């Protein structure tokens, strides 16, 4: 009956019937094509060789693998910041060796522009990989001819020597275009070292600053010696630009008679000599600072308006051997021998006019922690959470993001009339992981950061500094919590910094 009705309708209205049949056929064809595409995408998702090999693909947050395959705009121009750190400290780290057998970094179909000698630019598509690592995850392309092996740069990326790693993350910089004519540009190596009983300590800075590299600039070595409950002594040695040597490819620096050198085994050889700022004293320091493997912070950079700052910690946990000598010029210096004492090293660069921060670093048993937050002059970043970076004997362990740091001030007048903290607390919970840090301050010193501006007659900028008093503290940090199912309870000494009004 249905067939008879259809034939009669076709005879009575042939053109309408043909039109409907054509529309139905097109609909079926479109459905077949869509189902075929879906089947192909499903096959690609199941075939790891089509997405770079391995069983897990790591991408930046918010990037969809399917968007990448279909060429969507959401997959263009992305990159993974600190990719080498992620590879070395997460994916290929000893901590995950029982779960991850191999990991490979890959850049797939990146848009680049090739500039020819005549100035013409050609758009090209490029793919990058480390051959040995791609083969390890069965993600290497089929080689038509020749050899595709790791070169020395590949080796340095995946497995740098301790010295190469220090040079890569601890090198010096030139001011960016936004700070090229800013005389407040500064960059420095900073070391601190405890005595064996943690009752005495030294801050040592190798500073390059001014209108670098074309203009009036120079270097300064600053050594500050502290004794708990006693006086502090400040020693300075300045050098003009023609007596300063630094490089944007390695960490070595020379300022007058003082030097920092990275040794082949990754240790820092630190030699500093300076005169007392208000006195006849002389200090001479010779140290070998030995960073613990994996205990480093890869660095962070901030660019907000006129504020440009960078920070890296090549030696979050380190030991120091050597000597610290103090005396008077022309006389024999009295030297203290240091053997395996607690040390720390970081590197800072940028424009710091009006910038303040919260910062602390401590060693507690098998752990070392670093916390901080940079606050530009406009205080926009003041409401942002801090970060707490935790390492242990295997390297990077966890990052926490406390909303704030709570200070309890000393009941007395404090140092130089400024109330200083006697206690600080930070807390954060990330899923099942928790961390509670308590800092008990044992000693503090206060510096008025307006003094250099006033000495130069720059009273307007001095008045604009909302929190002018820089507070440096020494104390004991206690860690409590749980990380990856492991109970944390340890304490140890460290240094901490904040600003006060």
C-alpha cells in the first residue's frame, strides 16, 4: 500500500517528489560525512602516535587536544612556561619513576617566520623535539634517510651538568626597552650564610646597577654582618663600569676585587672584600657554596607598567665551606672557619622604585621552603595570594597559595622606633594537602629605604613610598601538615623580609 501511494504521488507531482528526494539524499550524505569525521577523531584520540607518542599528553591548562587536531584557534600560539623544569622536576623526576618510564618535550606545527637576507619574510611551519626522548615514547617520525640524533643543545636541555644548569638559570640580563633609560635598574647575586650555631650570619650581595649598558652605571659589593642581639656591621666596595664584568650567558661576575664563579661541579666560589661603611674595618670572605641537587626555584618575572622584576633561586638549600675574616686595614684579620654551614643563594633583577615584598626562605629538617609576593607601588598585587614553594631531598615537592601572611608584632617599640614582627603564620590547603608555617622571629633589623633618595635630593619620590621601612628578620620556622599522604613536621632556621609604614 505504501509503495502504491508513493508511486501515485510521484506520477501526480514529479518535481516536488524529486526535490524532496534530493534533500533527503543530501541530509544522509552530510550525516555520513559527520560520522566519518567523528570516527577519525576517535581513532586519533586512541592512537598515541598521532598526538606525539606516549600514553599521556601534557598541555597548558585550557587547551583541548581535539581543538589542536582540528586546527581550532584555541590551540594556536600556546607554550608551556619553564618546560625544562617541568620535565626535570616533575615528569622525569625520581619521585615519579615508578609511574613514568619516559617523557618527551615536543613542539608541533609551530608557526614561524623565516627572514631572508633581502629582508623578505616567509611563513613556515616547524616541529621541534629531542630525538632520543621522542623515540623513548614511540613518538618519533619515520626517518626517510640520514640520522636524527641528539646534539649538544638537546643534551644540555634534557640533562645539563650542574654548572650548565647554574649558568642557564643564574645568568645576568640587560634592561628591557621599558627600563633602558631607568637609572634605578639593578641586578644582583645574593648569598646568605649562617655560623655553625646560627647566632651569627652574613648577607653578601654583588650588585650591578644604573644606566646599563650605555650610560652611568657600575657595581657594588655589600656585606652585612649580624650577631643575634648585637650590633650589625655594613661593609661596601664600589667599582666603576670599566671594573665590572658580567655576562648574559653565564652567572660569573667580577666587581673590582670581588668575584663570583661557578665551578665545574656546580658550586659557587664567592670571594668578597669590602671596607666598613662607617669605620676602619675590613671584611674578606672566601666561600664555596654547594647547592643541593634539585633544590632550586626556576624563576619568575613580573612586568606591570613601570615595574620590571625577575627572581630566581639557584640554591634554595645549600651548604658553605670557607672563611670569613674581619679586622682593620693593614693589620692581620681574624678569621672564622666555616664547615658545612647553612647557606642560600638567589638572583634578582629589575626596576625596584617603590616596590615592596613579602619574602622568606628556611631549611627545616629534610625540607626547604620559599615564600613570597611582590607588591608594585600601586599595590594592585597586594591582594594577590602568596606562593609557598616546598622542596625535599628529591627536589620540587609542592606549591601552596596562602591568601595572606599574619604577623604578630613585638609588644615593645621595636627596632628604630618601628614595630617589628615577633611571629608570622601562613596556612593553605590544596585538596588533601595542607601546610601550616609558623615563624618565630629571633632578631630583626630595619632600613629606611627613603634615605638614598633623600641623599640624592629626590624628595618627591621619597614621599611616594607608602611602606618605607624594610625589615630583615632571622628566626626559626616550623612546618606542619600533610603532603601526598605524608605527614610533615619539621623546624629550622631561615631569613624573612617585610615592609612597614
